[in-house]
């Protein structure tokens, strides 16, 4: 009987095992989705599982890990026909610590407070955005931006390697404001009361504006500290502070055009001082100079009609070269060891170099003619050697045309060129008053009662004379 039992078990047990295997296979491949129910497979503390979970078609499932997934451990989904769909619906982490999160995609939103204990790193192009309200950064310690490009309102600046770019779009108000809560200025129409310095767009350019607190005058100080100051005094010189103006049509900087203004100083909207591209200056008011030291003039001083009084009070002037145009001096001019040099090589017709005065004409007088001052009505008339009254008194040469009763100018002493009236070929020969009205001659008059008086000398140029009338004269006996 025992033998029969063994024989029966030997037959039945393999059959049962085979049935279990077949049932398992049928369950996996043949049982429909609705036949599976949600369940769990707990793996608790100090327990492990080394194998593969297979989740077939069926209801949604949830996996809960009660232990940390440490190094060399992983949960892998997929790599099986008909990969499952993982529920990625938003989940809430409450009072959870993420020691080293690596968020490679998606959106982390609805954060009201973020306090990282270590660096918060963004790999690649990433953004922190806010859909409503302000984004406030309030670090307890330092806020350190990276050493690359930082942008506000922009994303590209090909001319920058590292720095800050602010693009305020089409707005024309302040683009950057620096404030100090301890200061308050009264110009609140222009900027908020605690603004110290601000940058803004201004008439198509840029404006830097400083504000001083109420009761003080200094609003903006521009200073530079040069370690090795440049002492060059020429067009190549530089300084600790440089103000540059450029011109041209671009794209590169160019020189300012002819007479273009480089710097203009204004009192609100009124210009009071200008310096242009070749160094000329203009000013609306007076200039007071304690010491004036002019080493050379590149061109004539062209402020015709301006006087020293117009320029202010110059207590000491040291002018060492160049040309000074019409200037009125109200005090004494003292020449030191050097002398006053007149230009004797007069290069243009009807020009002169010497001492001049203004007077009133008594008749028609041409430039270059010799005149005397009539002591009756203080008018200048043409000389004539025939009469002592017309030849013996104060003499001058007209350097502008004169007419009866109108002002004109005369040379009292110096060099004069006149290409039409003068032709004195003998250099150094004395010149006399002629019997021809207003003329001079290399020949002394010889008529009875004529006045012989030397008034100057012929120069090495036949059309130029040196005018220096003598004080003495001789009258030829009748």
C-alpha cells in the first residue's frame, strides 16, 4: 500500500506543479485587465528585494518607498513590451529635505519661499519666472551674480563678455537709479526724493544726473586719479579726466565735423560756454583771469571789437608769440627786455603794422593818402607842402577810407603798403610831403614858401613805406 501511495504521489505531484506553472502563465498572458486588483508588495526596514517587478495591464498602481534609495540602487520603469504610464500629477512635498535634487525638466512652481543651504545651480539656459506679482530676492548675506553676462529686459549683447545689460525697451524715463534713504532733494518732479544718481534717455542720447540733498550745492562730482600724470601740452596730451566728442555717420567713431561743438555748458536751457572741434571757445559772459600766459596763437584772435573789459580783469598777461586782433587796453602795457616787433613784410595791399588812431574825415580821403589834423574843427584833411598849415602839424596815413564828417582810421607810425599810390624803388630813401594833395615824394619840394618835412622812408619793397614823420620842418624862403 505504501508502495502504491508513493507511486500515486510520484504521479500526482509533478502534475500539480505543472498545473501551477500553467495557471501562472495563463494568469500573466490570458487573464484580462479587469481581473487584476490594486495591491501592494511591502519591503520593510532591513529587507531587500533583488529582482524585477512586472506591472502588466490593469488598474493604476502606486509605489511607496519607506526607505531612502541610496547609492547603487535604482527603480527602473520600462524595457518591457507595453511600458506602463507613470502618473506624474503634481505632488506636494511638506517639510521634506531634498539633499541633492536634480530637476532636469518640467516646472517647479508655486514656491513662496526658497532657502537653499548650498548653491542653487541652473545648467544650461533656464529661467525663474513669476506669472503674477513681484519676484523678491532677499539674501541674508551677499547676493553674487555669475561672472558672465547678466541681463535685465534683454537676452543678447554681442559687445559684452561679462557685465550687466539693462534694456528698458521704448521707455524714456530712468533706466538705473541709485538711492540713499538718508538723503532728500527737492527736485521731485525729475526724480524721487531719495535718488542720488540716475541714468536715463535724453533727447535721443543718454543723461547722467546727480541730486544733492536740500541745503547743499554739490550734486555730481566727476573725478579721476592718475597714477602717472601726463605733462604733454599739445594735441597729443591727455589727462586724468577726459571728455571726448565724436562725429561721423558710423558705424565706427569719427572726428567731429568742422566747427562742431564738443562741449557745451548750460545754465538750465541757456548755453553759456562752448569749445569746438579745433579748440576754439565761445562764451556768453566775461572771463576773469588772475594770470594769463599765452605761448602762441594758432590763428588771429577773432573777437573783433571785444575789449579786455569784455573778457574780465587780467592782472598779469604774458603773451609770448602769435597774433592778437583788435584789443582795447585800459591800462599801461609794459615791455620787458624784449621789444615790440612790427611786421615790415606787409604781404597784402592796403595793410599796415603800427600804431593807429581813429579820427573824423573832413573831405574824401583814400586809403594810403597822407593827412593832417586841422586844429579848427578837429577834422583830418589831405596834406599839401605849399602851405605850412597843411604840412607842419600832426600827420597820419589813412588806413580806411574817409569822407566829410564820418569816422575813419589812421596810421600814426609804422609800416604801410599801398600798391597803387606808392612806388618808391630806392630802399631807405627819405620821403617828403608833396605839393600834390595827400601825396609823398622822394624829392623835396623847392618852391618858395614850400614846407620841407621828412615823413618816412622807402622800404625794400617799392609799394611799402616806413611812416615816421619828423617833428621839424624847413620852409623855403619866398
